[in-house]
């Protein structure tokens, strides 16, 4: 079975409404290669979460708004999630998804030394979206995201992990692979190819 066959099998019968992309060390560079691949008219919402310092404002939404075909903005508390928009988690707060499919910001203690934490976002999104969720975990130097990917898989969502062998920091994707046996383990080039395919399912 080829990698292309694996992708087709993983996508068979899926209708994705939300894509959550998490990363840490090296994550900005990874997203620079990924987000421009999402085409104009993409109907799912995309939420990106990177570990950012809590003591300064995140400029990620501003940075990627210049690089993306879709509108990009920072997620706001109680904001309804819209398809066709790329959202970024801001600094200093955990970002989660409510069952009503809106965002929530909170000040609970850091998870894996991070706030925002990938696990918090992914676990809450798994509850709200179930099989309509795709989780993508990228490069990172700790284990944040592994629990979240497990919850996504348990609730029927699609799980995709960057190949640790090419990741700038292999700990995060490696732990997710060890813990939850994701549907797909792909290099960044493969994830870039995959993203527009989520639209057609």
C-alpha cells in the first residue's frame, strides 16, 4: 500500500468541519509551508495553536494573514467558529472549543508548561466535533498534543502527525505516535498535499 493509498483510505467517508493544527519548536516554519496550501473557498474552519510566550502579544495572525488565501484572525472569547477562516490561539490564555462550537478563553494553570496548550484545544474540539474533526500535530520539543490526539482518535476524528525524522523537534510528534497510533504519519510535503483534500471529502 502506497502513502497515497493510506491517505485515501484515511479520508474515505469523512466530512471535516474543523482542522486543528498544533506545534511548538519549529512550528512557525512548518506553518509557513502549510497554510498557503489551503485554497480560497475552503469550507472547514482551521485553528492553529503554537506555544507562544505569555508575556507578549502574539503576532501570528498578523503574520499569516499576508500568506494565506483565507482570512486569518486571532480567536476571541465566545466567538462562533466560522468555516473558511484560519484562527490562531493568542498568548496567555488556554483556547478551547465549547459544545456550541464557539471559542472559550481561560486562565487555568499551564499544561506541559504551556498556556495556550495544544491538549486543551484538541480535547475540547474532539468533544464538540467528533468525527468531523481533523487534528494535525507538528514539530515540538515536549509532549503537549499527545493526549489531545488520543481524544480525537477516540471520538472518531482524523489524526495526522508530522514525521519525527524530519521535524525540527521530534519529541512532540514522536510521543503522539507512541501513544495513539495516528491514522497518518506524513512529512510536511505530505501534510501540505493533504490539506486541500480535506475540502473535497
